[in-house]
C-alpha cells in the first residue's frame, strides 16, 4: 500500500490519454477542443462570408466585379468609393437640409391630414434624394410602429396577466356573424362600408346582451392569449389584399400611417407573448400594496411594473424594431412612391435598363443592413442574459 | 398562473365610504377592458376582418372599375382552377402518369393514417375526432400529390415547393442548429463572441440576404468560381435545373434561420443542471452518450416548440425566391406566397386571394396537427 501510485491530473499521462481524455470533469480533451473550435470557426466563416462579400463589392468598380472574383481589397483589387459617391451624389437634394425638410414635411402632412375635413391644406411635396428618403421613411415608420406596437402590446399583456376576462361565447358568435354579414353586404349588395359597419355595430350591442344570456359558456385569459398569439400563423399575403382595398377606400394608401398601423398589428402577437411572460413572473405583492395605497391601475403599470421589466421591454423593443425594419411584403403592396422604405428601394434598383450594377446595389444593401447588424449585436447582450428565452421554455 | 388584484367596489376605500364613484374610479374599475381594448380592436380590424374579407375575394371575380371594386360571385371556381383546372400543373404539379412507386407510397401512407385514426377512436372526444379527421384528410391528400407527382417522375408545383422549404428546410436547420448549440455549450472560451456572430444572419433583412446570396452564388463572377473550375463544374448553372435551384434556396434560407434555432436551443442547453452532466462524466460516459441520455430528454419540449415556431414562419417564405431566381426555372422555386403575388400582379385578384387562402388552410392544418400531436404530447410528459 505504501507503494501505490495515484494518477494526478497532468502527470504521468500517456500521449493517447493526453489527446483523447478530458483532464478533469468539466473540461475537454485536446482533440475534442480542436474539433469543436474547428467546426465553430468553419461556421463563423460561413456566416460572415456573404456579409463580407457584400461589403467589399460595394467598394469595387465595374471591372473588379465583372472580371471574376476578387477577394481581398488592396491585394486583389483597388477599392474605390465610386458606388458610394454615385448613390449620394446623383440627386441634387442629398444633404442634411433635405433630411430636415423631409422630417418637417412628415409632421406638416400629418397635421394637414388630420385637419383636412375642416381646413384643406396642401400637402408638401418631397424634395430629397432617393436613398435619404428611403432611409428616413424606414426610420420614421420603424420607430413609430415599434413604439405603437410595444405600448399597445404591453398594455394588453399586463391586462391578460392581472385581470380575469370572461368573454362570453355567445358574444363572439354574434360578432362573427355580424362581421360576415357586413362584408357580404358591402361586397355583393353594394351598401357603402360606413353604413353597413355602423348598422352592424349597433346590432352587435343590441344582440350581445340577448345572446349572452342564452349561451353562457365563457372563455378565459388563456383563450384570449392563445387567440392573440395564434395570429402569427396568419400568412401576411392573406391579409394584405383586403387591407389594400380597405386603405384605398379611406384614401390612406401611400401614407406612413398605413404602414405604421399594419406593421404594428403584424408584430403585436410577439410583443403580447413576450411581455405576458415577464408580467406573469413579477410578484404581485408590490402591485397589491400599491393598490392598497390608492394607486390607479395605470399608475401601477407605469410607475411600478414597467420599470421592473425594463430589460425585457428593451429586448422586445429591439426585436420588434428589427422586424419592422426588415418588413417587405406589406410595403410592396401598400407603398408606391412617397413612402418607400429601404427594402423597396433596394428591390427597385434591380430593374435597370443597363443590367444590374452590383456595386451600387451593394452600397445600398450595406446602408440597409448595417443598422440591423448593430441592433442585433445589442440584442445579443440581452439574450445572453437569458432575458427573452423564458417565453420559449414555456 | 396569473393572479388578480381584486377591484374594489365603487365608492369604498380603505378609509371608508366616499359617496358616488368618480370618473377616475370608473376608469380604474374597467381598466382591464381599457388596457386590452386597443390590441383587440387592432387585431379585429386589421387581421380578422381582412381574413373574412379575403374569402369574399376568393369566391368572386374581382375587377377594378372607375367606381372602385366590383365583385361577381363565382363560387369555388378560383379554387377549382388551382386544384383541378387550368392552373393545376402550376399549383399541384403534374399528376398525370402515376407510377407504381407513387401508388405504393400513397397506399402505405393512407393505411398508416387510417390505422392511427382507428386507434384514436378510443382515446379521443368527438371534437378531437373531427380535428384528427381533418389532419388525416390533409395527410392523405398530400401523400396522393407527392406520390403522383414527384415519386412518379413528374414535376411538382408550388404547393410541394412550399412544403419542401418547410419540411426539409426546418429539418436541416434543426439538425445544424442543435449541433451548433451543442458545440457552443461545451466549456470553451469565446462563447459570447460566437453567440454574437452566429446571431447576426437572423436579423439581416431577408431582401439583403437574397441579393447577397445571389451575388455569392453567381457562377461566373461569384467567389466560388475558382472552386467550381477546380471541380470541372464551371458550366453548371444552378439556376437552370429545378431541384438544384430549390436546394440553393433552402441553403440560403437555412443561412438566415439556423441562428434562431441555435439561440433557443443554446439557452435550453445552458439550463440543463450541470451536476447531472458532471456525475455522468465521472462515471465515464462519453459526450455523445451524455447528450443522448441526459441532455436531449430535458430539452425536447423546448426543441419541439422551437420547431413549431420555425415551421410557422417558414410557410411565409417569399423574399428569397423572389430575388434569387424570380420564381426559378419556370415556376420551380415559387412558394405559394410568391405564386399569389405573381397572380396579383397579373390583375387576377380573386385567384390571388384563393391561393392565399389555400396557403392559410395548409399552414393551419399542418401547424395545428404538429402542435396537438407532438408539442402537447411532449409538454404533457412529466419532467424527469
């Protein structure tokens, strides 16, 4: 027993052991480490290569693009700023004054639209170069629809987390029936939409009370939450065709408001789902003690609950902002000239008479994706703290 | 579960009665309704109402006239055109000469589905049986189309192209994403660096991804040209043959969506308690054994939820096929959404709405079936 030898880590290990067996519990062997790092490095190259290719193509000129692939700037080809200059210099209105004027135009046109029944004001015409127009539109629509979406969504999520709803099945049936009748009347019989909607609303309030007494089976919070979240299954193409017609009837077709509302509705399920998860995990004692002290529901929401869920709120806002920035299908259908967002502008560059100028397109694509990449990096910080993933563990 | 704050009676405060309820107190008593009303109203007007309105489009012949829109009721003609009529080859694929392989496949799948239906007669309620009947009908229909078109050597249409993107795409993305998450959950340095890098493709605008991939996959000017020349493939045009175009489309879609699965599964893997794993390591289990026996059973609920969410999003694919191939050689890479967009551009709004509705039915039946039979089954299983 006095001659027994113990095998401590890192002493007297054979070569095979050093290579293939982990030195301690919780660490990896050398071969395992090499394999893992190799796979991760390969995948990193696969991920970053298209982005790298787009960035360096934006610094190439016509020969560098068409003569075959050149990979490294300054070694294979000479980088130039031609593509960037042509994007920002072809229009005369490519300066900050035009951007300021565009933002003023948005405010002025919104006010003109609101007061138009009373006081007809002429809307201002945009005078700004295309890429600045698309960029400002993307930022304005993105931020406005994100704020709108997160506000409406977190209020609804808070209500679903703290208040018991019992919508009656009978009311829902009445509503669905009246909606179908309204649509049929407007489409096939030709009654104007505002008349049929008003009649249907009035009938709903009259009939709801009567039906509510017969069909007393009611649904709960879980059903409402499931209904809101399941809206995500709806393919946008089903919604966009009627919405186009609806907006055209109201005259809102090429405006920012149309896109803001539609983007907000498209992302509402995500906000409700994520924020509901955060609110349900808050301890209720804080809110109960505040209510005992006489705070209103909105006061509790604004002063107590929202500051407690600030990381979750920030993560949700970033996620929705990225989704709104990237939205393309709605913009293709609803935005024609004045409300072009960045994706529309990039797609429009595809149709040129002389063929596609890849280097110019890459410059615009870089402008389009750099903000989202920055937002993605910011969002990763939240995700690595485990903020958003509670919802998925569900 | 959610808890409630008990709303007080009007006029009663902890200090005693204070007479009639004020305006603010009335608001507060109905605060739940006021909080949820904007969201419900928005969804009703801009999601539910258009869905119903879309049915009207789908069953009529719509024309833009000087006074606006005219609808002429034509019944199910728009749908029949897609399923049986002139557009059948575009939508379903060529189903004409059916080979024995196709028939055999169809018979086998139908037998399995009917046997499953029979088995569930004993365990399910009558409402459940209706749901199972719908799922079974969809499965049999899809098996017939697959057997008659692809397995008989014919071409497939936009329906199966969409299903290819969803099923094969989600499968590949799930395998690679889980593998990456497993690699990243090992004790390595630089985990956050890899997490940031791997997350970026998910957030890049799909349109930008489409153009970037179109440039990268270009045969003559793209970066793979020397590689192709080395393999003697410099005359191969990936966009000329249907299946290679679909494959490239799936690869590019996977480039964008693998990060989603990676992030979710990585979070789940990091929540597996370390002492189980270390106990197994001390007992001498290899990493693969640990993954299969300890880690995987604990992350299966998250995995199927992530798969469901990814499948729901995958049905909506439209940007990538539009940009990279414009629908592919012929219409081989058109997804159903893209098919609907092209028909809209040809000013046939009724058919466009009909195709959109068929996509909605397909998505709802497939996702609801997956949710009911796989996800709920996993979530109901008691955790080890």
